[in-house]
């Protein structure tokens, strides 16, 4: 894929994903609550999107802020977010994150990546997502879908999501930073899937290098 094609690619993808279901964390972000974006992102790690959606809804019905969240018993949080992957570890991290935000940040989620990375269970993907979707600040959130699709297109050549993030920071036009995760996660869940992607239905086929694609539909 030619670098200059990225403008056409993003334009096509925006139209394509408009009719598809948004990821759970994106739906949570519509509430403009950085705390809920952070917690739902923690739940989403290695968890199916529908489970993330339902688990987040149950948890936020029980507690919607750091004070009330940290007051919940460990077992209660575990039960509310089950069957999210690694739910026991996540429940522990959620309570500790909530406690620290209440105690160290006066109840306000930090809006800087370096500060967010100090919280348990928070990696660069989560930190970037909170900064961009929770606060509307520039950030490039790279999860498995963003990493896979940008490499599959041939736009970057990287081996890890962290490498992809910094590669995109170098070459992706800033006007797309806020949208790229939303767009590619939605497209990756529905069309450009990890295994046997729907290439025959993909409007990006003419400019896609199909790197690593074997079997497709």
C-alpha cells in the first residue's frame, strides 16, 4: 500500500463501519466519563466484545465512580465482571485503580499517558484509549486489530503493537489519530478478521498488500 493512499483508506473505512456495531468501549466512551472508559478497557483485555459490554453494564450499575468502586468487595467485582478473561486479576486491579484514583488523584482519572501507566493493569493501549476517548486528547490506541490491519495493508511493518503505535505516530496524519482505533477495531471484528478475512467483501482490496493473508473469504 502506498503511504499516500491512507486518506482514501480512512474515507472508505469510515463509510463501511458506519453500518457496523461499535465496540463496547466505544459505546461506553459516549458517556464522556474517563473513569468508565478506563474500567471498561481493563475488562475488555482478552475478552469478547459482548462480554465486555455486559460486564461493564453490570459493574457500572453497582458502582459508577472510584469511591464507590473501591468500596466493593473483591468477590462482588469478580461476580459482576465474570466471565471476562482473567476476571479475578481484573477485579483486583479495578479495585486498586479505583482506590488510587480516589486517594492520589482526588477522584479524577489522570489525563497523561505516563501517569496512567503507573496504575495496575494499564498498558499503552489502555492509556492511549483513555487519553483519546476519555479526554479527547491526541493518542493512538493500538490493539490487536490496529496492529494486524495496518500491517496487513502494508502501511507499517512492525512486530508488536507498541512498535505499531510509534510507527503510526511517525507517519499517520494527526487528523486520523483519534479515529483509527475505533475504525479498525470495528472493521477487524466484522470484515478484516484475524483468520480467513472477508477479502471478497472488502473495498480496500485494490490497495491492500494482504501481508500474511493465507486463506480468505
